[in-house]
């Protein structure tokens, strides 16, 4: 199978001045895309701004013969970022929402500002840029979006209530968009990456950082955001250091109890409610639960 190219495609990547987004931008530039390199150049905690990081990535892409333009707007102003891409390149095919910051503190020490800025940058930022991109993709009947979550959003991490809440929100946002977009050929997936960057360089040893080079994340972006992907939508992909996998929800077989439900019945069935070794299900929508309710009500009617 040959490498996937993105000639004549316009790709917007937020937070592409450093870290993972930088690797993504250089990759798409090499694969023929016209790349809008967005980055406001802020510190890890969201303070200050600096245009040089986006500029440097654009210079790198151009030095390799690629096409790119720098954008320094905050992801809180999604319409400006998308407007810039349209003004510069006239269309939009791929959006990678990747920008992010950290304010790690245990909840007892977290301030209102620490909560707001992290949730706003990740969750509102992802919404804001996507909201601006959406009508363009709907009208043209084509779009590929990858939003960035984190293991914190899926599993929780000590000291990251703000970040985890935002990253979990991005999962729900993306799974909903995947349902809204599929009829318009807009496919939306979630990437859960781990890669070497300023976010990880203080918590991982140098040999591990070498092993989790963000350049190894670009192949899955290529597969998900290429026009040849016509099927993979609403997925959550965990990727790092050459490992790639998909995550999904799992529900225990559970129990259907008589109504009105007694505490003693829940207690009696508690082991089964919690038991994943039985006939598990993998729900993908609210209807999966409603079907269970319906089944139980029909069972009770026949009693
Ligand atoms: P990074 O700090 O190296 O890069 C993030 C970039 O986003 C920075 O260059 C920053 O200037 C930019 N940015 C921040 N706020 C912005 C704003 N409001 N507008 C525009 N740009 C803004 O971080 P990274 O490790 O490359 O992380 C990239 C994404 O991956 C983030 O969403 C992060 O939460 C997620 N993630 C990273 C890891 C990891 O292992 N590095 C793990 C899980 C999730």
C-alpha cells in the first residue's frame, strides 16, 4: 500500500507550533497539503503569546517545498482561524483540533481560573473551530475531523480534573458530531495520543521520550483524514510509541428486575451487575439502553 497523499487538500491544525501538532503540520506539508499552522504560542499554562512557533513550522514546511501559512489566533476564535484558511486557500478539507494547555492541581487547590482556562481552551476551543468549519464541510459534502482527547479524559488522572473533564467532553462532542456528519460525508474521530512534547518531557525519562516521537502518530491521522477513509467514523483511537488501538464502551450483561425495584433485589444481583465475564454488550447509542428498558417492560407485561 502506498503512502497517502493530500495534494490540493487544505488542512487546518490548531496548536501546530510545537509538540504533536508541529509533527502533524510538517507531515501534511510533506504530503502535498496546504496547511494552516495555527498556534498562539502561549506558555504551557496558557499565559502569554508568541507568534514565532507557528512561523518556524511554516518556514520548515516551506523549506521542504510545501505550502503553509501561519495563524496566531486563539482557538477561542475559531471563526478567525477558519476564515484565514478560506481566505488563503479557498477551501477546507481536514481539521485537526489539537491545541491545549495544562493547569494541573488537585481539586482542593484548583482555582476557578484554572478550571475555566483549561476547559475553555480544550473543549470550547475544539467546539469553536469546529463550529466555524462545519458549514463549509456540510456545503461541500466532505470533511475529515480529528479531535484530541487524552487518557485523562477516558480514565481520569490525579491532579487533572479540569483537563480530564474537558478531554471527556471532547469525546462526547466528537461522537455526536460523527452521528451528525455522516450523511454529509464528514467523518469525525478522536485521537488519544501520548507523545514527546513539553507536556510529557518533565514526567517521562529521555529513552521513553525518544520512543514516543510524535512523528509516529501521523500515519493514523493520514488513514483517518484521507478521502479513502469512507467508513471509520466516531472512533476513539489510543496511539503511542508505535502502538495503535481502538477503545469502545462495554456494558455488563446486567439484570432486568421486577418493578417497583427493591433495594434487596439490587443487592442480590450486585455481583451480576458488576460482572464483565458474562455476555457483554458494546453500546454505541442511547437506543441500546432503551431497547433494554423495552425488553424488561414487555417481560413484565407477560407476567
Ligand atoms: P504542546 O504544549 O507541546 O503543544 C500545544 C500547542 O498548543 C502549543 O504550541 C500552544 O502554544 C498551543 N496552544 C495552546 N493554547 C492555544 C490557544 N488557545 N490557541 C492556539 N494555540 C494554543 O502540547 P502537546 O503535547 O503537543 O499536546 C497536543 C495535544 O495533545 C493537546 O490537546 C494535549 O492535551 C493532547 N495530548 C497530549 C499528550 C502527550 O503525551 N503529549 C497526551 C494526551 C493528550
